[in-house]
C-alpha cells in the first residue's frame, strides 16, 4: 500500500531515486511510527508524513515525522549527536530549565535554557541565551560587550517589558528533532543555506509541556541577554522575574523564530 509520504529533493538526492521510489510505494516505509519531533504516534497510511534524514560523519538515519511537525529535510549533525539522538528516541522528557553549552568563536560559552513564558495570558515556548563572558565584536580587541548590539544588527528587538510576542525573525529558526533541541539556525552566506548559530554538543531534552507548546505555536520566542543578566534559574517563575529585570534594565533582546529550519 502506498504511503502519504513527503520526500524532499534534498532527501531524494541523499538516498537515491530507487530508494525514494520504494519508500513512496510503501515497500520500505513503516505504516505506524513515532514522530521524530513530537514523539507521538503517526500513521503514514492515514496522514501526511515527512521523511527526515539525519546525516552524521559516517552514519545516516532515516526518520519519520508528522508533516505538520517537520518538513521533509536533511539534517546535518555530528556522529556523536546522531548516535546520542538514536539512543534517546525512546527516552522520557527532561525537566524544565535544562541547559546545554556551546563554545563560540569569541571563547565565551553560550548557555541555552528552555522554559515556558506567559505572554498575554498564554504560555509560549522560550529559549534564553546568555553567554558566560562578554562577547567582543569580531576583529576588535576591546574589553566591551557587543553581544546585544550584534544581535540587534541581525534583527533582534530590544525589550523594555515582555508584554507581547516579538516579531518573527525570518531566516532564523529553531531545530527540534527526535523530541530534542538540536540547534538555533541563522541565514548562511554564499548559497544561503541556514547554518548553526548555536548547536548543542549533545541534544537538549526539553520538557513534554515545552515541546507541546512549541508544536502548538510552531515557533519559539528567543530571549538573549549579556553575561550576568539572567543566571541559572531553577524555576520558571524565577526565570520570568530575571527576564523582566533584564528588560527594565535595557539588557534584553528578543525575536520569535519558526520551529524548524532545513
């Protein structure tokens, strides 16, 4: 029986026409599956399903997702990330406020924290980014902190209060796959393909409630603040208090990012 599968040109190029045709004919595609994004059951015989190819350094894994959760795409990951993601497909959701770190070229470390933020009476999935040291503008040797100015130049908006959902920043996106947070993507140069602005060393397990809100809104609010503005907050109410203080003090920028990117 044929499947309601979406196979993008990028995925077809990676797996070959013969394999793609077999998938579309239902020969190698599962009927039922667990969505690689929202982790809930799907049925490729009853609903549109995306083929998502995770490509590591030596390994490639073909996964399936509700078309409403992820488009068919090729996702480049490190071999370690790929193996870790495969091992965690059946893992339970993590706790709110989990964080991972990524070294950036300025030798600072970006801390990324997930949490739900109440805006106009509705909970929105949010990511809060705060470096562990000042971020200097590339090519300068000064001791200043240009983290917020650099983001404002990219289209992030300064906030004095959190009273509405920030405008969508087109070209940026948040990659949530296999039920985990993998990367924050920004527009690339040259061919225009998105590149990782931040990428998890090990995919971040987000709470079920956060993932559900992200799938509902299909977008994530990204807040960013300079070092020392937010800190590691153990509860979402304390995280919100810290965000509000940073906004009042002129130390917060934000944008809304679509949930997925290619």
